[in-house]
């Protein structure tokens, strides 16, 4: 337990060092690819969230999803590619191949679907090569370009507001 606190301290330290080096993302009005980073520790409607995004005209094959779980079990099978604290080392480096691929993919839009500041999730959002990042207002304002102020359970309103703003920019 104590080692987890120390590990999280080092991850937060790495995150704080990298937050100062953030770049100004450029919005492209034509959203084709979406990265979806979900905290499934407290949110159980991941499939419904994806369906709402598909209803907005984004093809399912253009949505890449990874899910964080605070209690990750290696032998359990998950419906979405899942990761936990075990996939980050003490230096704040990601040890999982699929998570590194997610970070290196240049999405048109990254949706950081978590409302509690978790160091690992914030680090993945920060390291992502996505062109534009969207998240919740309750998370650090330096991580996301746009912040939507809703409850995490209200995924329909989140998606509706997101695409309403995206369409108004076009």
C-alpha cells in the first residue's frame, strides 16, 4: 500500500514536469478519428458512451478505446483494452504496448472521460499525440483544450454538448 503512494508521487512529479511543456493543439474541423480514455473505476456505461459517439456520425472502427481500472486483475478478461497501475513504472513510463500505441496515435480528438484527477490518467492525456483534447471541467485545466461541465454519469449530455460545439466551429 505504501509503495503505491510512493509510485503515485513519482508519477505526479513526472506529470507536473511535463505539464509545463504542453503544446497548443490545433482544431481541425473534420473529426475522423477519436481516442477515448475512460476511467472504468467509477463509470460503467462505456459501451453506451461509444454508441452515443457513433450516433453522432463517427464510424466505430475510427474510435480507439482504452479503459483504466483502479483494481486491475491480470487474469480477468475485460471487454475493452484495460490497464491499471501495474502498467506504469516508477519513472512514470508506460510499460504496456497497447497503451503506448494509444498515446502515439495522432487522433483528431481525444476524449478524456474521467472526472477525478488520477495521476496515471492525467499523464496519458498529457502524453497523447492527439490534435485536440476534451475532458471534464473538474480536471486540471492545463490538460484539455475544451472542458465540459457535467456529471460523469450523464454521458448523453456530454456527447451532445461536445458535438454541438464541434459543429458550431465548422
